[in-house]
C-alpha cells in the first residue's frame, strides 16, 4: 500500500512550533477505520488528517473539495479538528498536483456530513470556518436547581450559577 503523507505545524511560520499534525493522502477511500487508526497511532501526533480528493480543480478552478477524517494520536476518530483542517489545507496547497494553481478555497467534507472551509487569504495565510454546533437549549428549572444543589455541595458553599445549558449534541467524541 502506497501512502503519501506530510507532517505540518499549524498556527506558526516556523518548523517545530505551533500545533503539529500528520496529513495523509491515502490512495483509496476504502481503507478500514482500524487501518486509519493504526496509521494515526504510528504517526503519534495529536491528530492525523486523512484526505481524499473529491474533485480535482482544473487549472482555472479556484475551489477544491476533499473528504477529511481526523484520528487522534490515541486512535479516536473525531468529527472535526481546527488545526488538523489548517494542516490539511497547507499540505494540499503544497501537494505537487496543486502547487501554482492559485486555489482560493478548500472545502473539507467530514465523515458526519459537515463541511469545513479553508480560505487562502492574500499573502498565503489560511482562514478556517468550522461548522457551528446547534444552539444549546436551557435545561428545565427543576434540572437546573438539581445541578445548582450538586455544585453547592461539591464546593461546600453557595456558588452563583446564572443558567445551565444542555451540551454535547452535534460534536460527540467516540471510538
């Protein structure tokens, strides 16, 4: 199996600084999740981004679409990753098939159907737009009071809590 990859540091202009990520360009999209996890574990980076191209931009096209999957260094697939997306975009822009094509936007389609957009700004800076989670809803007054009581007991004093929101929906982690 032939796999092209690069190691990228996001949020920096210098090597060995910023947030590191491995970016892998597998030759097929049919690799099993267990294989992706093994590859990510082998890289031992905070995250490994697996990129497969959906549409190759022709010489005139300024937008590029690719599938993206993110696996942590612990072998857990996560739904999205900001620094992994930036690292993936940088690796794509330096990929031999795209150097000099003046790509302006890269849309990374995640495994859960969301899209992460990375715009190439003037001067080569990258700007990532992550999908928003659904707006949280307030918990019922009864549930809020139960949580306030638990927090007061845990701290051994009254803790002022203004409101309690439901959370975690839309961006759940899991194996």
